[in-house]
């Protein structure tokens, strides 16, 4: 479903497909758990009030400090480390944990405009107006929310480039302003919408945007254990053994040839498919020697911004 | 209330919510007091005339030197040190001190335009026209003012960038001109409106703008005492003791790891909420060890412009 | 045949002319074979399912990892090394191998727009809409495809320049977005269309584009054997002997004078024609001494980007 | 009075308010006297002819050399040294010395346009047309002028930036052309109008503009005597004695802390008002110790262009 | 004759004026001969087929390699070395050698547009459409051409600037695309039109344009013999002897004072005219001492791009 | 008289005012003489034919070399050295020498446009069309001209900036093209119009423009003798003696303080007027001591482009 071209494929949670994707997130459980708790606390004050009363005997002033924060997360990290995947399925986790309906509104690339002056600003403004309108009545009399929205802005640095850059284009500066206006509006009107900005250039985000973030979650390339867990799942059913997987995890670490490990997406979208295709081309079963041969000719993606 | 989209949420002082915010300004009392006295002296000559007559036996010529100044303050300093907060509530302090109605007109981000050439200039001009018109009759026959306006221009450097920059965009230079025209107009027509420009890049403000300022108030990151006072207030009701607060104030000072202290906003909007959320996630009461653990993983915001 | 000016000379495979061109690709057979297998696997899951069941006794999860990839190839390499030629005739190889109709849609240079803001984006979007519409019904109930499309985007770096460049033009950034939108749309809707991007500046391709590529095939300048094989074919019928060809292959290698070998296109489009013209001008037969003399005054093309 | 938005507050001389302002110019008398004589000589040839006949027995050829000059002054110097003040009241001095009516036409900031291409040029052209038309009949049959105009262009460097700058914006270059056209027109048609350009960046003025100037008057920051004279006048009626003033003049000179003295405007608009406000805030009389305390925390304005 | 403003003064060959200009090309005969043969071979396959059959007993495959080339020459070299002159009269040589009508279409400077975005692209496209249409029927059934066109694009670097330049203007990149589209269209449709690009900045030509060139002819400044031959012809009828000419040729070589020789155009358009004028001014005959005196004060043109 | 706003104050020669200005050119006689002879030779072939027949017994081929040149002069040199003055009165010298009517067409600054894209090109084109039309019938049947035009383009570098500059603005490049088109058209159609370009930045003129110039005349600052001659004339009738003038000429040479001498315009427009004004202000006669005092405080204009 697309709404006015502003958003791409909005999605309602809970749904089973999202649950499958959530389950397949390997090694990110801890991060997801913490973000879900924070998101619910930011959007719906009741659980937090209960906790404060339970442990402190009253609603302590610091609770307001939490509720005054902007319900916005920044997900930062390299290409392919799972930022967008987590952002797309966190709604499922929130929905099941908080027992509310959650809707995902991914900002369409179209909403970034086609380069005409003023267009990006207009589209951004309309996107915020639309989501504000959709959730304007979602908060009940008692302050709890009957449904929640998640506004996902991928590659947010393009919209919220730091105004510290002297040579910034006027149009881009206007875009930052529109974005600030939008998220401030959601906070002030207490619309139960969580905004998530994904970027692989945290440094390029405007300080005024960063400052507003309730959480800045940096995603890293997977560790040895995370790579092993993912490969084990992806290569199930093949002739590759558990000890093979261990050595594949080692082979995809940073080393003398490339100074950075494989990303989640390198493993899932480039390495494993190429292993399968290699076996398929030869008409043989997927096995460890094919996997190693493929690794030797499939380098990991270089970190964004590390190019000459 | 929004007026024509030029201003966001104008506010009438005195009001109780503003008084609460004014009360919660920790460690800024002295600055606020001085600014309030200056603002009243700039906008309403009667108090000053009385004083001069009392202490000098006449209205000394130097009083005119004060009244000839442009009723404009520049608030400079880092992100999160309280500039905007003071600017937003100083009207409350003026209203109660001078016993007049004060209205806050925060210039809308919209009024900065959406990037179209000439748009920013047009909007700025209309904003000044609107406020001039609203207070045109506010000065009584005897020269005292029946009501005062506060025009707040946040992130003013974007509007009043120094024209010393060789590569300045034509549109931006036009913006500086419009701003100068606006504040000069208020002064010449003796409209009782105080203009406050907030910026975190004082050096980037055009010299012609700086020169006009009746006061340039630099805000700093809070001192040990100010951090302690703020934390004490924010963490009231928790298991954190007064001596705990002392050590938290120490832990949030500049040190070997980060060469700058926490800002007000770091403490209020990032540290304390994260402390609360950490306790909440575990279902325990807020205590000192949680607070310390959170500090260790929550660095202060880097000063604006210090990025590589 | 031209469709709406968006594409130049679409071509239906199989056809005999394309077969002739495919046959004349010297030394690129291995690359072509592998790419054909991959293309078919990406566009039509049936063959792969059969293989998995045969060798693993089931459809292993990793097969979905292949099918989830974006059916897009990036062909990178210097000017004149055969990228575009392979891209233009690979449809013939796919058609004969998979026994389906394949259509080539080369994106017209016109579709890059004439410089007007927003035009490139609009044209790109329309091109993707057109090809999506043409192949919307090409996938049968059982998931296999009755016909396939090949969308060829030559000199793709102009459309998909890395957004890492700080000084990127707004219009160009919009172009990258439109391209990403287009290829993501083809993948999500499972339209059986293979997109091929050719570029001689792989580093200049946006990381988000590179990451999506199912295969990045780097084409190199031909080896000694490849140069010899090509020259043998091109100089057939002349007085040049097989041992002459060997020494010509040596003479066209990198050496002290020029640090890079002749490209395929140097040999085919510049060297051999000039040899023929030299003989023709003198009215004599093509022989080895003319060939050597021509080589001595016809340097290879410098690699793209190596200019001062 | 405003004319068509091209000029701000035109003013007729002589008038008593201007005389007061002229009287209050401390330490600039000599400069003003010389400029007045030159202005009258440039605009009205009769006095000069009389002089030549008296001292040389004839009108010497060199008199034409004077009359052929462009009646344009350039006032250069730092922010706050009195350039604009002199330019605004010199009409009063001319009017009383030459016994003619003089009108001041300050070019409006609006006339610099709002950034639209071509707008500045159009407005400048109209401004010159307007003033030419107003004074077209001001010269009598005998060549003497019945009334004079003063066209004041403040911050002229913005309009007449040196075309030596390679990266000059087309629109700005067009502005220089329009300005040259305007002042050349006044000279050729012998319109009795004196043009005064004020700038704090003399080096940035186009050489073709500088070359035309009949006088380039550089204004400096005030000397010890000038500072003392000004402070004496401004602090009259307070408890500050003449010897106090001497030491205040010393305290506002360049020194080890700041390598430049206070400007006129620093003294009048920043220092004295702050001294008054300090006394007022405490409810005490203005005295020497308050003045010294204020100086210690009120640095002089840095020279334009000296910022890092 | 001008066609639609796209071309300036198209010219039909053979004609006697062109023959005279062709005859007056001194020292370029060898280059012209070779280019004429190549041009005919590229545009009309019959002569080449006859030759191949005669010397090889068959039409060897390499002949197709010639015919597949783009009928485009690039003439490179310094200002004034005869590039444009050769390009303008080569049609005469082709017409007399091949016994066909040849038409010259010099691309008008107007066709480069007046700076409006998209204009250059539109005009270029229309120019190619026009010439394609004029020669669409020029190729006979047997593949030979009944008439030929020469499309001359002078100062081609302005149209085909290398896209390697990072900061290239969008409009200029669009121009390169339009040019590539045009010449590719002529080749594919086998329109008998020879395109000649002249440039004095070969390095600035886009690689994709250079690669297509059937010949890149670099023109050099004339040698001693060429200078002598030209001067002998130009100074005929004067008192300058053959041995004088020899020493003049020496005097116009590169030397310690200027590190480059005189160009053809320096000799023809600057030196000889100035010699004549010097004699004429004095009313004497042209002789050797005048010539030497003029050389001593008339330096050769500096090579393009060698300025500081 | 102004024609369509394209030209300012066209002037018909001979006229007495121009003769006076011509007479007053001190020290430039030799340059003017040579330029006049060249101009007549370029515009009217009859005199030259007579000469050639007289001294060589025939019209030697080299005469055509002269007549083939572009009738265009470039006057280069510093601000104030007399370039424009010579260009404005050379028509008078030509008219009296050749006994024809000469008209001066100074290109209006307006014709350079007001910054709108394409405007400069359009205006330039119209200017050339207008002058071509005015003199289209000026050449008689025998090739001699009944009247001549002089097209004066002052500050030509702004129109004909070298395209060697990588960062050249599109609009400016279009201007160079229009200028080349115009002067080539005058030459080809043999319109009897002499184009004179004045510039103080010869290096900034496009090579293609420089190459076309029949003469590039560099004007220098005046020598000691020239300064003395000018001062003698300007200071006639004063108390300054001939030996005084000698020492004033010495005082205005380059020296240790300023490394460049006074320009003609420095002497005429700045020094002498200021000497007169100084005497006038004091009511005394002009004498040597006043002159020296004025020199000591009136530095010469710095050469264009020598600023930091």
C-alpha cells in the first residue's frame, strides 16, 4: 500500500511475515529488546508510571524528563549491518510486547523530491502532516496510546546534512529545517509516532538533529559469533558442517587482505548466494570447499566513506 | 497559536507554565536578572529617567545613549546551554518585573523559506511588518509602553551570516539586509519590541548585526555547582543521595576522555532519561550505580563546529 | 525500434546477427557462461529448485538467499574492454540456453535528460515503469518466466554517482534515488528483468547501488592469448601468418613506452582498420611489416581517469 | 519620507536636528570642512572661478580639470568610525556654507534587491534615474546650482565589488556596471548631485569605481584626544571628573589585550550605555569605578575582516 | 548559405575558390592525402572492396573492421596550425579524388546555444537530424555513396569536454551525450557523412569521443622547411630573396627568447601583414631588413593552455 | 545620441571637440599615427594597392595577407594610461587623414546585460547586426569605403574572458562565442568597421580573440617626458615654472615608496584637481609647494590585479 506517493509500502503489525524477519535477526536481539522498551516508554507513559510507583512509591520527576524527549531514534552504522532491517521490523516487536497495533510508514524516496527547489521541503512537510493526522486521535483520554506509528527515514543524512558545512546548498538547508519542524511537531503535540532515522554517515547529521535523538544506536559489523550464527542458519541443509561454519566465520573476519569484516548483508546477499550459484553451476551440492573458494574471490564491502 | 505561519506558538506572559520553566532554570538567575533590567530599560524609558533624576538630579545625556541603542540581544553559546530556554521564558520575568503584558513571537522555521530565491527575504520582511503593526500603538503618550513584544530568532546565524565570507550566496546576503532593515526599523520607530538572536556560531554573525546588539550574552556549559543543582532537582525522589549527586556532577565534568563538560541539555534530555530508562528496563529503582553506568556510556555532545 | 525515446533500438533474442556477435567474443566465453547461468537463476527459480532437490534432497534455505537478490549486474572496466558488447549480446546466450524470448532495452542517452532539473529523474522513472509494464505478466503461475527482459544502462556512473561526493549536484542525487527506486521495484515485484549497469568508474558508483548488485563483473584488458586470438580472427585472409600474430600480440602488450596493453576496442576499431587502410593506401596486401609499422605509431588508449 | 522604496527617509537641509548631529561630531571637523569645500567646488563652479580670477588673473586650465572630475566621494574605514554619520550630515554643512537647499537620498537596502537576478541592476538604475530627474533643472543658466543632492550608498562594497575576483557572480558584476553607468551619467549631464559611497572594505571596491572618486577619505578609529572629547560630552552630569575621563580615554586605547582602540560607536553605543545600565541596575550614580569595571568586560569591536 | 542558423555558410565542392585554398596549404600535403584516402574508405566501401579482392583474392574480414568504424576525425593541435583550414577544404580534395559532390556543414557557433539550460543539447540534436536527413538517400543500392557530407565542429572541446572532470556542469555533460548520440546515429544508419572535430585541447576531449575517432590527427607548428615554403609564397614579388627567406625561417623558429616556433597563422596573419604595413607606412618596398625588424617585435602566439 | 540602448553617445567625425581631445593627447602621437595608417589599410584597400604598384610594380600577394586580417585592434594596459581616450578619438584622426566620415559606436554597458542568462549574448548579437546594417552599403563598387565605423568595446575582458579558465560560467562562454561570431562576420562581409577592444587584463582575453587582432597595442604609464609635457599643459597660468614641472615629473615617477609611476589619469583626474582644490581652499594661487605637498599625500593608482 502506498499513501499519496509519500510513503512506500506501509505495513501493519503484528503480522507473521514480519515475525519471521524478526526471528531471523541474528545477534541483534539485545539491541532490539532495549529499543523496544525505550520506544514504548517514549510513546506510552502508563507502563513507566506503574514502574515508578512500584519502585519509588511515586512518579518521580525524572519520568517527565523521559516523556519530554523527542520520540526519535537514530540508527547509525555501515552499509549492510542491519540498521534498516531492524527499523523495518521493530514495529512487530513493539506490537507484540505492548499489545497495540503498530503501523510502519517508510518515507518514500519520492518524498525527497526530484531536485526542484522547494520540492523536498514541501514533500517532507506533507509527509509529517499525513502521519500526524493519521495518529492524531490515537492517544486515549488516560494518555495511553491505542495505536502507534513508526516513521522510517532511510539514508537520513541526505535530508539532515549538517549545517556546519559552509558550502551547503540552500535547498538542503531548507530540508533540515523542515525535518526539525516535523519531529518537533510530533513531540509537542504528543502524537504517538516513533521516528527512526537511518544513516551511514552519523557525522554528517546536523547537530540539532542528533541532539534531539532519544537514542543513537550504532550498529557494527557482526562479530565472529554473529557471523557463525547467521551462516549456520543460511547454510542449513547443505553439506556444510558446524565446524565448517566456524572456519567460514573465521575466513570472513577482518584480516591482512581487507581490514574490515563481512557485513550481515555481505554474508546474506552476496556470499551465500554466490556459494549456492557456484554449486548450482557445477551441478553439485553446496560444500565447504566451494564456500571457501567463493570467499577467496568475494571481498567484503568497503566501509562507506573509506573510498579514495 | 500561529500567526500567518510566520511565527510558531506565540505565548502571552505572565502565565504559570512559563513561571515553572523560569523557576527551573538553574544557575542562570544572575544572567536572567541582568537581561531583564536591560530589556526594560531599553523598551521603557520611565524607570531609567526616575533613576537618573534620583541619583544625578537630572536626566543625564548618557541616558539617551542607552535609549538610542537597538533593543536587540544576541545569545551565543554551544548547543544545549540554555540560550533558547532563557529566550523563551525571559518574557515571563519581564512581565512580572515590569507589570506589563509581554508576548513572545518565535520566528517560524517556515519564515526562513523553502529555498526559493527571494522567499526568505520576503518572509522576514513580512514578519517584521507584522510585529511592528501589532505593537505600533503599544507606546503611550508619556513614552512608557503598555505592552512589550519579544521577537525570538533562533539559529540566527543562518539568517545573518557574515558577509565577510567571499563565497556567500546572493540569497543569503539579501537575508542579512532584510534582517538589518527590520531591526533598524523597530529602533527608529521606537516600537517596544525586544529582538533576541540565538546562535551557536557567534563568529559567523555579520559584524553589522553584532555591532547593533545592546548585549551579547555568551552562555557556557554549566559549572560543577550548576550541574549538581540540576541533577539534584531532576533526580528527586530516587535512591540517589546528595553525596551521590556530587560525584555525578564530577563524573559529568570535562576530563581526559572528553575535553568538555556535559551541557544542560545533555543532563536533562539525554543522561537523566537514559538513567530512568535503564532502571525501568530492569524493573528496579533508580540508584547511583545505574547512574554511573549510564554516564560511562553516554558521552557529552561535542561543541558545535568541533567536528572533523 | 525505439520506444517513446526512452530506449534505443530494442532487440529480440534469439536472432542470427546477435549469435554472430556472440561467437565473435574472443576470450570472454567463461565470463559469459557464468553470467548466463546466474542470470537465469536470478530470473527463473525452477532450474535452481530442481538442482537443490537433486543434490540436497530438498530446497535448501540458501536458495531463497539467491532469489532475494536484486537481479542486477554491474559490468566494470576500462573503455574498450568489451563490457557493453557482452551486455548487448548476453540476451542471445540467455535465450538459447533457457529457451525463452529475451528482449534488450538499452536505456537511451535521451533518457538521461538534457540538463533540465528533474528531467533525468522523470525519464528514468518512466523507463522503469515501461519495462515493468512490459514484463508484468511474463511470470507464469508456477513462478517460471515466459520471457525475460534485459535493461542495459551504459555509462551508469553518470546516473548513479556516489553520494559520498560532498559537492554532488542536487539533480544528480535525485537521479541516484530514482535508479534505486526503479531496481528495487523490479526486485520486489519479481518482474523478470535483468538490469545491467556498465561503468568505467566503479569507484564512482554509489555504494547503495554496488551493494545491490548480484554480481560485479570486472572486465580487464585482454591477455596475450586473447589478443592473439582476436588478431588471428580479424586478420584472416591476409598475408599475416600465425607466428606473425604471436609477435603482434607481444607488440600490443604493456611495455616501457606505454604501461598498459591494447584494449579489445583498440585492436578491433583502431589498430586493424589502420593496418588495412595503410595497405590500401599503398595498394598492397596486408602484411606483417605494415602491421608492425602501424603499431609503432598507434598507442593504446589510456585508462579512463589516468589523464593529468 | 520614502520615495518609491528606492530611498530611505530623504532629508532636507538645513534643519536643526542635523545641525545638532553635525555639532556632536567630535574630532572630525577638519575632515568635514575639507570635504564641504571640495563638494561645493565639484558641484558649483562659480566660487572656484572667482578664486582663480582673483589669484591668477584668469580662469586657469586646471580649473576644468577639477570640474571634469566625478562628483563622488568614497568614505572608507572600519565599522563604527563615523563614515555614515558624516555622510548623513554633510548636507547640513554644505547647505549652510553654500546657502543652498541640499537633499539627502540614502539608497535603500531594498534597492539592493532581494536576490532575484537582474533585480539589483534594475533598482540601481531606477534610483539614478530618479535622482537625475529630481535635479535635472537644478543648475541655473549661469552654471551655478540652485539646489544640490547627496546620494548616499552605504556598504557600497556589496554593490561595487572588485571585478578582479575571478569567481564573481554574474549578477554582482552587472551591479558594478549599473553603478558605473549611474555615476558617469550624473557627471556627463552635470547634474548637481554628490555621490558618497561608504565601505569598510576599500580593497574590495572595483578599481574602476575607486579611480573615479574625487576624494577617497579614510576614517580612522578616534585618537586619545578624540576619545576624551567624546566621553566628556557623553558623561556630562555624572560623577565622572575630567581627570577620570582622561584615564578612561587611556583605558580605551589599543593595548596588550586588544591591539586596536575603541571605535566611536564602541564608545557611544556600547560602552557608555553599559556604564549607565550598570549604575542603573544597582540604583547608584554613574561614577568612575563603575566605568572602569565596565571597560574591563567590554572589549572593542574587532576590525572588519580581521576574524579568523 | 545558412541552414536554420544551425550551420554557417555551407559550401559545395568542388569549387575553384576551395581549390585555391587547398593549393595554398604548404607542408600539409601528406596529411591531407592520407586523410582523404581514409575518408573515402570510411564513407564508400567500393574502392576498398576492389583493393582487397585485387591483393588478397577476397574481401578480407578486416575490411569490415574498417567499415565498422565511426566516420569521425579529430584534428588536434595548437591555435593557428592549420586544423580548421584543412577541415574546411578537405571536402574539395575528397570531391576531386572520389568524383562525388561533397558538402561542408560547419556547425554554427549559434548551435552551441546562448547559455540556456538544455539549449545546446536541443540545437546539437537538431543539427544531426538535419544532416542525417539531407544525406539519408545519398547511399546507393550497391552501398556506394552518390554524395558526401562533412560536418565540421570547431572548438569541439567546448561541446565534448571530458566527463572525467568532477565539477562538470550538468548542461555540459548533457552536451557530450547529445554529441555521442549524433555521431553514433550517423554510423549506425550508415549515413555518408564525415564528422571532423577540431580542438586545441585534445586532453579535454571526453574519452568516449576520442575512442570513436577513426583518426586523431595532431597538427604541429610548421618546420623550418614549411615556414620557408610559406614565406616564399607569401612574400613573392617583394625585394626579399630566397636566401633572405631562409634566414627569416630561421628567425621564426623556437629560440632562447620564445620556446616555440611561429604558427602558420602567426606567419600568414600577423607577421607578413605587419611587414607589409611597415613598408607601406614608410612608403618603401618590402625588403629583408624591414622583415627582420618586424620579427624582432612580433613574438609567436603562446601555445594554448601555457598561460600562467 | 543613443541607438536602441546598445550604444552610448555615438559620435560623428571629424568634429572640433574631438580634434581638441586628439591634440591634447600628450606623448601618444606615434602610437596614434601608426594605428591610423593600419586602420585605413585594413578598411580601405586602395591606398595600399597604390603603394604596392608604386614600389613593387604590382600588387604583391602579401597585400591580400593584410586585407584578410580581421579589422580589430586590442588596446591593453593599466587603468588610466589612455587606452579608452585614444580609442574614442582615433576616429577623428582617421577621418582627417582619409577624408571620409567616421562614426564611433561605443558598446553600451547596457549591452552587457543585467545578468539574465542569454541576455548578454542577445544584446551583443544585436549590436553587431546594427552596425553591420549601418555600414552594409558603405563600401563602393571599387572596394574603397565611403564611410567607416569604429566599434569600441571597453573593458572587453568581461565579454571575452579566456575559455582556458576551467570554472568559466556558461553564460560568459556564450558571450565569447557571440563576440567571435560578430567580428568574424564583419571581416567576412568586408564591412568597413574597425573593432577596438580595450582591456586592462590582456592575459584574461580568450586566445581565439587575441589571435584575430590585427594589432595588439600595449599602453604604458607615461614616461618622465610625457608626465612633464602633460603637467606643463595642465598647470599653465599658475605660478608653477617649467623647472618646477620638471621636479614634479620626477616626484611622480616610480620610487621607493610606490613601485609604479603615476598614470595619465592620476595626473589629470586626481593630482592636478587636488592641487587646485588645495590652493582654492586656502584662497591662494597654485604654486610649487602646494603641488609637492599634494603629491606627498596622493599616491598613484595601483596596477590592476596587483592587489592582495
